[in-house]
């Protein structure tokens, strides 16, 4: 617990002020538990890997029965409060059901701006630009309509109601995936003639990204479905670079031209080994699609099973013999980080992204943003203060959650772990071993 407090305090010294600045929507005369304590209680639920509000209540009762009440002491210290007991999970849910999600939505990009300003992510740049992968994922689903904004799909006479989100994450070579923007895909317009979708959501997400990072040098990573004029025009307007997966189905004419021109330019082929594995890379300049000109590159290599695999991308970044390896391996192929270290980990590790922590639509969104914050904390902890111990002793994220859960209940966080003067003097270096 001490290392978690130090990690948060070192990287985000203003985190407590960010939470305290949120407006409290509850009736002022009836508030028993301050808002920062509610938020830290929710975050503790997630970083302890409890998985449900019911388990949160069980752990709280366990703490209340102990003589030391370490969990209460630790949450009070983190939140800067002096509550005499811990709230029930329903009380926590009531607060999150009233808090506008835009407040918690502002925290993940604010965290990344802080990391960028302190140059903690400098090593992650590709040709001077930070990599931001954008993709959609499923969140919650029900057999009955959950709310008015649910998407729905009927197969074999069975209708499923569900929610999706379009997510932007800043990614790094060693696998950090940090949320920088979220756009929920939902049916908010009752007059709409068709359901909301990824293509509509991207037109809402990209302007938000520009507002959050107006001057940050960015390279966006997309899958082939986003090779559209709408996306490319937005990138040109905002001076963003981009790398997009290249498939015959998305840009068939350009893809056929690329395959033909490769055979005519043998000087634009590079055979090399990356990580001990053979790669054959090819590239072509000045392909066209409507009003845009771009380069294309591909990579022929082997997967872990020894099978031949093929990847191809288009990009507006310079592609040369001295840049093509990095563009393929640290650019195009890193788009999978958002799915693996991002969505997959949040769904299958103890964050339980697809678990509906609440029946309330507003609270559900707030839990989503809290998961993004908690995920960032755990990633920075595993790659920073605990890096050596993580590799040698803890080994897995699941074990890390267990350690944090035990520590919250049994170890008291010392006051110096949240002392801003001390935390500005310490150094936390990332372990960049992938």
C-alpha cells in the first residue's frame, strides 16, 4: 500500500485536488461521507481486485471487526478525510449515480498530460510523436433492455441489449496502455433512424482528443475500418500523423497497386531479424486514395507457433530504409496493445470491465472511468516502484491484486508516503523490459 500511495503521489501530486474539486451533487445537509472518500473507496475496490460491491462490503465488515481498522485509516489518509466508519456499497453507488461522468472522464487524460510534462513517456515516441491507438470494445450486455440508450441486436429471434465504447489509449513499447479519451457508443437521439456506431463515434472522439491535447505531437493507430476521408481529413486538420492497417477489403484499388508496385521496386525491400525473428519488409511511396497520398509498408514474419503471418499498413509518416523497421514493429504492430494490455486485461483481470457494477447508467459510466484510473495506477506500479519485485516474486497481476488487498487491510500507510515535499524528491524509473 505504501508503494501505491508513493506512486500516485509522485506521478500525480495534484490527484487529491482533482477529486476534491468535483462538485458534490448530493444534498449538502445529508452528506456523511465526503466525495473524495467515496472516490477512493471505489478506486480501492478496483485496485484490490474485489470485483463487486458485495465483496467491497464484506471486506469493509471485516475491517470494522478488527481492532486496528487499517482499511479505514488508509482510505482516510489517501482521501484526506477523517470518517469514523466505511460506507456501504449502496451508498457509494448512490454517489456515483449522481456524479456527472464528465468529471471522472477528465481524469485519465489529465494523468497522461502530467506524465508527458514530466517526460516519463519520452521513450515511447515514434519519429517524435506519441502513439495513440483507437478502437472499440463491448462493455455490458443484457437479455432485457437496460436503459433508453442501449444498442440492440437480434439473432435467431433472440434480442441482446448492449453498450460499446470507442477508446483512445496512449501506448508505449513495453506495453503501457493509458486512457486518453472515451466516447460511448449509444442511442442518445430518440429521433435517429439508425443506431449509433463506431464511424459516428469517431467524429465525436477526435475533437475531444484535440481539446485534451491541443499541441501534443500525435500519431494515431487505427484498424482498416477507419481508412475513411472523415478520419484522414480530421488528422490533416489537426496535424496528426497516422498508421492504419492496410487490407484489400478497405482500399481494394490501392492495395492491388501496392502489391504490383512491390515487385517493381526490389531496392525497397529489407530483410532483417527483430527479436531473433526473421522479417521481410517492403514499402512503396505515393499511393493515392481520393484526395490523399500516402506510403504503404508490409511485413512478412513468423508468429510464436512458427506460422507465416503478414501485416500491412498505410501511413503519412516518412518510410525509408532507416525507418521502416520501427514503423512496422513500434508503430503498426503496437496497435494490438490497446486490445491486449488495454481491453483484454481490463476484461479478464480483476477489473472486470464487463461486469455491471451498478444498474444505474450514470454510475456504470463512472465505474468505467474509475477502471481506467485504477488500471493506470497498477500499470505504473508494476513498471515502476515494484518492477524488480514484480518480475522476481509477484510474477502476475493477479498476485499483485492479492498483495494490494492484503496490504489495504493489514498495513498502515505511513504519513510520509503521501507527503508532497518528500514525493517530489524521490525518483521512480520505468522498467522498459517488454
